[in-house]
């Protein structure tokens, strides 16, 4: 399995890295994993882009210092603060109509294992009115309340499948503060109190430690040095 580490200098260049990764997996059939800390941004989904309040939502994000971008994978808007961790596992597929559930289950199990190693007792599911609501999410309790830590999504091409996700490490307050007005502009129900993080759940708050833990479980151990590629 090939492992990509680091991020490119700009948001556009960094997104291009992930696209090249998928193309390469499709071309040579070798699975790949990437776990990294994207640049600060609010990434909007396709449903957001079709909303009447989309332009206002973008403006709100940028006024708060977040670049506004659109993404292909996932549902509603997600905020990356710089400490937020993104992850993707890409596998070749022969039949794009099969394996969807199995890929979700495997990635979720790997993420839960990583969180356990970081000191977080997490489980599948999400509170009502969470950010980027969906059926493939991870939550943990803190302060007597269930809060969302992560969401997963999947994109399947004819030749490759991508299971990707976002994991909040420590900037839950900053994330809630930008998503609250963004979701208001989009007219999507959102409860800022449902935003959790690894730190808020009592786990390791160093983003680099979180990256290492998630990478290790998605890969299934420490990758060979020859399998590691540095993003530039």
C-alpha cells in the first residue's frame, strides 16, 4: 500500500494531489492512504452549491478567515482549521456496484481503533443537527453530551473507490463559530453544541499524533519506507 504524507503549498495544489492519488491507484492497482492536515478552509458540498444562500455562506466563511471551496466527496459544509485531520483510503475496484458497505465498515472500524489508541471512547452515530449530517459518522461523549468528531463519505468511480473523512482534533469552538453562520445562510439545521473533537473527548490533542494514529490503522501498521511518498 502506498502512503502519502504532508500537504502541498496551496489549497488548489493540495486538492490536485488527492486527485492524482486516485488516478494512480486506478492505473496501477495499488491501494493508497493519505492522512494530513489541510489548509484552513470551509469545504462546501454539491447540495450547498445549489442552495439559494450559497453565495452568502461563502462570504460568511471568508469574512471569518476561511477560504471557501467546493468538494466532490461528502455532503454539507465542513470546516478545516489547520489542526483538523483529513483522511482518504483509495482502492481499485472491478465492479463499482459492489463493496460500498464493506469499505465504509472497514474505514469506520479503523478510525475507531485510532481514536481508542488516542484515549477516546468513540462510537458510530451522530447527534441531531450535527455538521455535515450523514449516516457514516463517529461521535463521543463529553460534558454529558454526545458530540460529533468525524464524518465519512465515499466516492466510487468505475476503476477506484475513495473512502474519505474529516476528524476534528481540537478546534471545536472555532469550527462551531464558523459553521453556525454558514449553516444559517444555507438554511440547514445546526446545533453548535454538537461539535466535538478528540481533545474535547479527553484524547490526545496533538494533530501530528492524530495523523500518525489514523494513518497506522488505515494502513494496518507501519508502512515500509519505500511505500511512503512526500507531498510537495
